[in-house]
C-alpha cells in the first residue's frame, strides 16, 4: 500500500510559538478503511521524565488560520459527523509519541473515508488526549495544523 501515492496529504506547520514543527500526514484509502501515516519533526522535546505525548485529531474546519488567543481557531472542533461522544469522534486519532522532537505513526481506521476528510484540518495539541473529558479530551493548545488536500493538488 505505501508504494503508491497517498490519496490526500496534510502538510503540517507549527504555530508562532512552535515554528519548528513540520511534517506530513498522508491518507491512503483501502477497501475497508483508511491508513493514516504521520511523520512529524520539531515537536517540543522535554528532557527529564516528560511524556512527550501530543493530542492528534482531525478537525471539522477547513482553515489553519485563527487569532492571537488560538492561532488555529478556524480549524473548528473535532470532526464528528455522527455526533458521537469523545473519544468516538471520527476525527479522534491515537496520540503522537515524540522522540527527541520526532514522531512517526501509522494507524488504520474505518471511521471515515479519505473523501470525507479532504478539505478538513489535522491538529497537533500540546498535551495528550485524556480520552475522557468532553467534548475534546482536554488535549490543550493547538500547536500545529495542516489542511488535508487531494494528492493531485499537492504535486503540481
């Protein structure tokens, strides 16, 4: 599956407070779901006994813009077309585990198709998702964002 071009990709960029964050989240449509592959660099890297775990979600908004209080406010809330409680939103993803500022994750899900999430946003949060707090898991400040675009747009 990974020998082909993904159907969509989000190019991630950090907020003003986290300008070193960059990377990509790729989406591969399969028969029974979607393989999501994330490769992120420049995450905050605490040295001593830090968890270095970051909340990671697809959000319903279509823009990585915002304001002084929330640089990605227009990313909206978690993508949740079926109205499920957290952590059963379609956009709830496993957390990213940072390793000296780098994270890699591959995850398979049947909660959405690539077509359903194209145009939406992917968010990395400063804190891990607690998988309990409603409506969004208490995962803290949005520190990076990327808009999910079809592969054809990405390779022009």
